[in-house]
C-alpha cells in the first residue's frame, strides 16, 4: 500500500515493441486539508476516502494532507509544498469544531 501523503513517480517503464504509453491527463489539481474524516477514517481503504472519491469524480490529481488523531494547527500551513493545486479543499472541524489550536479557550 502506498502512503496517502506521498507522491509516486515512475522513473522507467518497459513496454513491448509497437506498444505505446500515454500518461493520464487530469483536468484539475486538488489539495485536501482536513481531519481524520478527510484522511479517510472509517474507509476500508485510503482510496475510498471522500477526498479520493471527489478527485476521481472530477478527474483531478490529488494530494491529501489530512491528519487524523489531532486537530487543526494553523502553523503547519505553508506555501512551500511542491504540489501547486488549482483548488484547495479545507474540511477541518467536521467533528473537532471546538478543538482548534487558535481557539484554546474552547478546549477546556
């Protein structure tokens, strides 16, 4: 199983004489940020997470930066990721609405 936070790259391919290889063309680039539900909690496989299903529906290349087992930390958001998405889907708070690091008074 490949990690859901990695980006796989083929470095070489062998094909039979006369065969051809055409890379898949995506229509969009999506980046998902979220909690465990975005990561794929309660899915039988990472590929069945709602983030991956949405990406497949729209024929989008996807990077899922969701983190399960914690709450949103604004300090981890930066503009240095090598993936340059056209759309960013943010889904924090679906089940941790009052547990964000920038709202500590509600965590008690």
